[in-house]
C-alpha cells in the first residue's frame, strides 16, 4: 500500500476545482427538479458581476455588491474525488452550481462523470456565456441510459447590470439548447420579459423549456412578484419556478 506521501502525490494529480461550499441533503429550490432532494456543490469564481447576485461570496473580492469578501477565506481547492466522496450515497441528485462552474469546465466534466458512475443524477447551473465542449457532454449522455448532465442555463438580462454583449453569447446558448438545456430567467421588470421573448424567438426555444423566476432574496420580494409572473406563465406557456429555499428561509446560506 502506498504511504501517505505517495497518496498525496496521487491525489495532487487528480483534477481540482476552486470550491466555495457543499451542503445537503436539502431541496432544489428552482428549475426542472424543484422540490427534489439534492446535494449542492458550489464552485467559486464567476465571469459576471450581477448586481442582485445571491452568492457574491463566490466572486466579489472588491466589494462591488456592498461587501468585500476574502477569496482566501471563501474558496479552497478540492479534488473531484474528494467532492464526489462527500455526496451521501442515498442522496440521488447533485446540483453543481456557482459562481460560474463552467469556468472550470474540464474538472467539472470529470466531477459530473464520476457522480454519474456512482449513480447520482446531475444538474449544472450556468449563465450560458461559456461554450460547452459538446462532444464531451454528448459522450457522457451516451454512456448513461437517461442523461449525462442536465444544464440549467440562466442568461443574465439587462436588470442584472451586466452589459448585453458580455452576458449573452448566442453561439453558446445554441450549444446548450442542443444539449437539452432548460433556460431559466430571473425577472425583475417587464423589460426582462421582452428580452426573454426575444431570446425565445432568436434561439427557437420551446416555451416549456423556459422557466421564469422572480428576482428576490426575501419571502416578501418573491411573493410580491409572483402574481404577475403567474399570469405571464399561464398566458405564454412558460414554467413558473418560485424559489422554494427563499420562501422558506429568506437568504440564509447553505440551504
């Protein structure tokens, strides 16, 4: 058997990610698998800086959103083997989120592959700006009877404070569509809905693949927007996805 130093060398050769936090089992609060028992693996770093971001501790080292977080405190390096081993065997579903996890796509793919081999279903949350290596992800899907990984793509609209040309990569969004992604939009105002309709038309997205989510970090903010978005989704055949974790616990971390 290899001694401890040899084992460390072996582990150091494994793909690593910048990790913010892991927690669960909990419930997926939004999207296609809303209400499903899930384990969350949240990666650090992001290529956008949304003004209403609910996880600024994964990227905001300058205090842009009101508080300056410490990268040294908030993030640590972890191997994909370590992370996969943290998921309880009896928790079927794993959500890989961020930050923007596709910034670490190579290691993310290895992690998703390992989780699928171990029998977990996998969701990946992304802002859709980074093109997926479609050949790899399609191969993962071919290796499993149902699906390799479910991409939840959340393009950032004007209300995020991010410029359109930086937030929207049409080529990447088309690639995710071809991988069977759902598209989840955070809505703050009526102009956000105009942009959703534009993207739906330009990308030929089926209405039932569009998930509408009210922006908010408190129960009050979510509930205030729900009636209008309820009516929008009923009229346009979109899927309404309230944020269950916010309705239950406001912006409590690790839920």
